C-alpha cells in the first residue's frame, strides 16, 4: 500500500570522451571532473579516442597548442557524438627569452556547446631537451633520450622527470581540467 521511494536512486554516470588514449590524460580528465563535481554526487566514465590535432606533432607556440586542443575536442565530438563531455589536452612548448617553456592547454565542451579552457602551469626545459625539440624532436622522445627512459609521456612526463615526481604530468593536467570546468560549475555566469 505504499509508494516506492526513489529518493536514494543513484544518477547514471555521465560520459567523458578524451581526445587521446594516453592513460595520463584519461586519468587526469576523470580526476578533474571528480574534483569539481563529486560533492554534487555526479559520477563519470571516461573513454579515450585517437583523433588528429590538426597541428604539428610538437606544437611550438602557445596559440598552436591551444588550437590543437580545440581541434581535438571537435574531432572527438565527431568521433563519439553521444558523450556528455569532450576533453582535449594538448601539450606544447613556447619560445621565451631564449628558452623553451613547456605547458598544455585543456579544452572541455558539452552537448550544449558550453566550453571551458585552461592552461597548465609552465616550466622551462633544460637546454639538453630544448635543443632536441628545436631540432624537430617531439618532447616525449627528447625526454626519453636525455633521461634514458621509455615512453615517459605516458608516465610522469618531463615535469615528473625534472622534479623527481614531486609534480607529475598528470598533476598539472588534473589542475587544468578542473579549471577548464569553471564555466560548467558556474552556470549563472558568462564565460
């Protein structure tokens, strides 16, 4: 004679598509969403897709890096149109006063077209790595060569190698994903 209570129902998980199959980027996206929305009771699943960035393998400017992240989000959305969110993470370097700084851009969009963007913290590369990058090598392989590692871009990255993992590639990506979600947390504001 009573009605069923549905107040305790768990909402379905929302899907995030990341424009990469790199486990560091997948984990960073999931952690960034959890940072921003776990208090709301939101749950998320993450899936990676390999899509083109439309920029060189090693973006060499801030603008080129941002464009790569924007392109990746669009291409991921076309590849997986049924998702709730799409995330593009593009790492790049930028010449600055004779040195190369390393950073990444994160772009997030949703079904409504709302978009958030954030840039990671930046750090300077040692000249041994920077020279290889200037000569045309991608940062990950340059790090591997200089530090005697393999596939560091799918692990701790340049920042992890340089800080002895006090800060890892995932750490800086998580922070940027979280900041790129600011427009999604503040729906009453215009971004």
